[in-house]
């Protein structure tokens, strides 16, 4: 390769600068997997900036008289990446990488002649490592422990290599050290050896610090750093400062830390100069002095990219210097050009927001990419956001997902929250709620207030996680503690409703009030409601009016309706019907806000709003009881206005006080079911009785139910039948259903299956789903009608299609056993599965049986046993739970026994017995017969006898 061709002085200087800068790029690499792309991109930019051509420079390097000693690594890289030529000999880059190293090793004295020779050797070692290990190298962290953070103090790091007495840290910019070495080659051997010994002491400290070929020992590391530092080694002095600052192997002493940093910095160590700047900026071991910090940053910035970056930050944020965005950009660019990923990110921010430069989203992307390629999580997140939102590029959710994931895995809390959202909605990846929750939790653990709030919502509603009020409350509290104001309102709601905490209306009011005073319109509405109803605070209509007015001023629709109601009725203010009607009109005309609140079409919303608007107008007339009732209904159901059951109760009470019968029924229902009120069956009974006597069929039916079960009054079956009949005569389908059951079982009346059938048919015709199923059952069993399996199948199908679990189970049974239909085990399996999903315990047992025996599906015993156990652990029955659970365990046991391959005839017989007697499972004569038949077919005498007896009956 040698050549005697002469090269101009300018070209020679350029080649040397190129070699030095390439060395700086390669030692600053963070992402080794993309080393070729990163370094090739840098070479192109360096040549464009210096107006040079790749082909010409390659030729100059090849013709240089020191081509083998100085430039073989660069020439090899040009060929390896095919920057100029396509190479036929794929081994040529390897030969070139080995050339400088082999030349040095063959040299008997291993004497170095030039700094450029040493740079070439170090670059070759890097490129050789990449060449051999490119498939397993991930980043610097997979090889060495690296402690350099953007604005933290720095310590010397990674491995050293000895070049004829010169100790070089292969992962650090050592150009200064190299220059000084070659300048002092003529110094006395004694002085040289002394320096060499101090380097070894520092290296031992490093080895003990990071456990290189020995056990980690921070105390021994400190001891060696101290010895080397006291003798004048500047690298050890800087490292010793770091140990004192952080209390590693010695008691923390920031003053001593500063002193050691200063000693090393005064002798020219760029890392120590940077550290002294950090100390002055943050008041570490010395009084805070931003101007002094700037002076030291300038000294370090001559060669150190982190100092260059922090100078950019100082100029941008007016730290120790006048704010000067042009100078900030200058230093960011200088640091970025030296491969500093933090500066590249900062430039991206500047270009994105037009700070110090003209806004340019494409350039922002360019710098974010550079930084992201070096694994900086903030840049990866920012670039992900650009792809996610289509900033400066087309929307690409897949790329956004990949970048968010990369940042999230490096503990970027916002990226973790975003990643959770992409998993939840299946954007850029498949929908995976489990993964969404995982990343929301990771983000929340890292203090992200939005993720904490999101998890609070999840646990409150039970979406993607098991419903847990305590956890919901805890996450809302964490979010609020992080300063998220919306969480304050939710905390108030938790106290108001007793979610994860004891009900405390006073505390709820206090939190609502803080949120309200911070401008939250829903909280303002709630505070108004608290003042109006005296919830957690004394009633105060004037203050209620004030807060409703604030909420309405913030465009909260419900507050506008309420404020309109106050004006038209003179509550908390003078009567002003014109103003009231104006507010009604405003609220009723706001379909846009409603669209965000209600899960309905726009037409439905507008229609509902129109109705609410109408009834508010009607209620403004002289105590209109129907209007008040309708308003209660709208608040109860959330029609055209936010659901608010407390508000509904108030309107129902007002309507009832004016004698409106249906309002009595509604109040009774609220008391009976404990909706926003303590359960009070006696009160419910009183209210139902008033409404029932007034002709309300729902109240009549519910009154009958209270009499039947003795709730809120003494049990009285005669009265129960009386009120069921009254309600049935008034067309109430549930009362007709209840009467059917009473006639079928002879409860409170003489047993009469014909009347039972008549009432169940009438109820089913009015749409009662349970009645529809029961009608199928009546046809199948011949209750009050001739057995008709085809009709039974039809009604089971209608009930099943509407989602009725028992209808689905019985339809499955019909298909399995060929009752009213051609046997079809696949269809049977499908209906059992649907029924089991809807919670039917018998269906779970049967589905398990299907899996174990391969009925309508492939055999899957593991799944079958899981279903048995799941069914046996759950009961939907009421009476004698302890005995029932015992029965369920028995059923589970015999299902397991029936699943065994050998001699299961007794197990099948026991299952027939359980279905015949209704022990631990719903009584089912058809299913009992089926199990007895299976047992009898295996020769079990008792089963054969049982079949004969049942068939006789």
C-alpha cells in the first residue's frame, strides 16, 4: 500500500483532522448495532461541511506515505461500508483493520512514532470488534458500565490499554493525553516511570470500583484513587472528587470533592473542568456562582462535548450569561457535531419550537433521529410523538409504537403512558389490554400523573383490571399529589360515593370546593348541589346559585338547566323567567357538549335535550308535578343531561309532595334498592302502597313481592296474590310472571297449571324475557299444556337469542339430546358456551363435561376440570349456602369421576341422581334421564332400575 506520492500541506492537515474527528465519533458511540449507519452519515455531513469528495479523499489516504500506519482503519471502513466502491473481496476491510495492529505488534519494541498511528490502532480495534461481533453487540452498556449523564458529574470510565507505557482509556477522548505523551517522550526515564506507576494505581482503583477481574470493593477503589491523586495523577484526582461527592467508600464530603475536582481541573483535565462548572452551578462544595461555572465550562468545552452542550443550555436559559439563543444554537451544534446525543436532542427541540432558529420540523426530525439512534430515551419519545401525531411527517403508528417502546423500556414515564394507550386501542400494534395496563402501571410507578389518573379510572370502573375502589382511590391521590387537578374532583367523588374510602360527605364537599375554586366546571356544579341539598355542608341556596352560575359560565350544560330553574323559580335569586328560559334554550341547543358525555347519536341527544328543555319550562309553571317527575326521570336515566340520581330523588320528592303517584313508586324503588339512600324496606313498603293504591302497576307488583317474602312488612301470601292480580290486570308483565309461578307451585293459591300457563304466555307476549324462557320450559315439561318439544325449542331459541343464560343452556340441551330438534353436538356445545359466559352454573358444569368427553368439540380435559372447579366455587342460589356449597363440591367430584376413563358408570349414576333431586345444581329430569341412560348402558343395575321407575311415572 505504501506510496511516495506527495500530498499538499492542506490535504495532509485535512486528513489528520478527519482521523481525529472520526476517532471522537467512534468513542462517543452509544448504539453499536447501528455503528455503520451513524458513522457513514457523519462522514457524509463532515465532507459536505468541508466541501470534500469521498472518492478524492479515499485516494489521498491510499496514496499517503503513512497510509498503513495512520489511515488503514479509515480506508477499511470506506470499503466495509462501500462508501465509494463496490468491493468484490469481502475480506479486504478485515485485512485493513488488522494491518495497523499487526504492524504495531510485530514491532519488537512496540514503539509508537505518532499520535495518528495510535489513533489508527484504536479505531481499528473498535472496527474490528464491530466486524466480528456486530450480531451480539447492543450498546456500550453491554460491555462496560457507563456513568455519564447529561448534567451530572462525570467519572473516568471503561477499560485501559497500555501502549509502550502509555495507558489509554479506550472509551474516552484521550487526544490530550496522547499529545502530552508524544511531547514528553524525551523526559527522563525516572519521571516517565513515575507517571506510569500513578496511572497503574488509578487503574487499580477503577478495577476495584467496577469489579474488573476482581471483586468490587469501593473502599479499596477509594484507597488507590487517593494514593494516585495525592501523587499528582489528574485522572485519579477527578475520580476521587466523584467519590467524595457521592460518599462512595468514604464519608460524603462535597467540600473535599470540589477541592479535588479543582486540582485536576487546574492542570487541564477537561472532565474535572466540567465537574467544577457543575459544582459552581449547583452550589456543590462551594457557594453557587453561575459566572464561575460558565468560565469552567468554556475551558472544558474546547474538547468536551458535554461542556459544549451545557453551554448551549446556559445561553438558552440565561444561566451565568445573558440569554442568547444564537449562541445557544452554536454550542448545541458544536456538541451535536461531536456526536453528543443530548445536544442533538436539544437541537431537535429548538427546531421543533423555533427557538433560536427558524421553525423546521424536518430538521427537528433529523436531530431527533441522530439522538434516538444513540438510544437517548427523550429523543426516542419525541420522535415517536412526531410519527404518532404526524408532525413533519406522515402519521405512522407502527413507528410511533416502536419508538415509544424503546423509550418506555428505558423508563421514560410519558412514553410508557403513550405505549399503554397504543396497546389499549390497537394503534401500531395488536390490541392488548393486559399490556396496556402493564405499561400504565410502569408509568404510574415512575410518577406519571396522567397514568396514575388513568389507573384510578380503570380500578373504579373495573376495566382491564378487577374492580377495586381502594386502588382507585390510591391512584387518584397519587395523581393529585403530582399536581393533576382533575384527580382532585375524582377524590371528592370517591369520598362522596364511598369508593375505596368511607363515605365522608364533608370531605367530599371540601375537595369539590377546592377543585371548583380552581375552575373545574363539574366540581362547581357539585358544590352548588351540595349547598342546595345540604350535603357535607349547611344548606345555602344563595351559595348554591353562585356556584351553579360559575359552572354555567364555564359552559357546563347541566348547570345551565339548573341555573335556569333557579331563575324561573326565584331560588337563591330574584325571579327572572326571561333569563331562566334563555338558559334553558342555551342548554338545549348545545348538542356538541352532550356528544362528549352521552353514548348516543346526535339526533337522539338533540331530541332528549329538547325534552329536558320542555319539562324545565313546564316545571317553571306553578308547581307542575308531572314536569318535576319527568325531570327526575331524565336525571335518573341520564337522558339529555348527565345521570344524577341524587338530583332525581329531589325532583321525585317534589313531585310526590304534590301528589304525583308515579313519583311515590320511584321513591319506593330507590329506598328498596338503596340507590343513593340507605336500604329501607319499610319506607319502600309505605311508598309502594301509596302508589299501588293509586293504580301504579309496577308498585302493585313490587308491593306483592314485599308481601310474598315478608320484606318491610309481615309475610302475607294472600295479600301478595291480591296485588299481583291487580298489577296483572293492569297489564304488568312481571306480575303476570309472578302469578304464573305461584299457580304452578301452589303458593298462596291452589295449584293450577292451566292458569300458570295462561299467565306465563301473557307475560311472554308482553316481552318479559324470563317468561319467554319459562314458556319453552312449560311446553317441554307439559305444564298446563300438552308436551310440545318443537314449541319448547322455539321459545328457548327466542330467549337464547336475547341473551337469556338459562334459555341458552336449555337450547344446548335440546340439541345435545335431540329434543325437538335433530341432534347436533356442535350447536349444543356453542349454546352451553354462551350460557356459561353469561354466568349459568349448570352450563359451566355441562361445558366442562363436553370438553372432557369431546362432545361438540375436541377433548380438552384440562379446560374441562377448570370449568368444573370454577362452577363448584360459585353459587347463584340463596338458601342454605353452606349446604349448597357442600352439594356443589359433590357435583364437582362426580363430574371429575365421570371424566375418568375406566369404570365411570357409578359417577354417571350419581350425576343423574343430583339432577333428579336438584342437589347442588338445578333440578332437571331430562338431564337426569340422560345420565341414568349412560350409566345403564355401561351395565349399572341401579341405573337400569331407576330408568324403569322414572319411565313408569
